[in-house]
């Protein structure tokens, strides 16, 4: 199925991608922070991802890449 990679240094932890994901494959990792101090989005290694790329479309910082 699909897979999402997060460019951690671009992510500001806004959560838009998490809300857009219909499969609930993204979450805000409170334990992982980038150099700017933001908690970053992370992808659950799950086969539920359809690769629809809605998460990447709503990301204002272009921090996500989606692979099918």
C-alpha cells in the first residue's frame, strides 16, 4: 500500500496531516523534536495507508512525501 516519510526539520507539528489522514496512520510524536523544538508528525508502519496523499496536500510546510 502507501508509505509516508516526514521531513522532520520542515515539520512544525501543526497536526493538519493527522486530521486529513482517513486511515489514522499519522500521529504527533511528543518524544521526537526537530532542531527548532517542534514535536514532529510520524508515520505508523501500517498497511492501512492508501497512498491518497491528502496529508501532503494539506501540509503548509511541504514536510511530507507519499509513496504508493
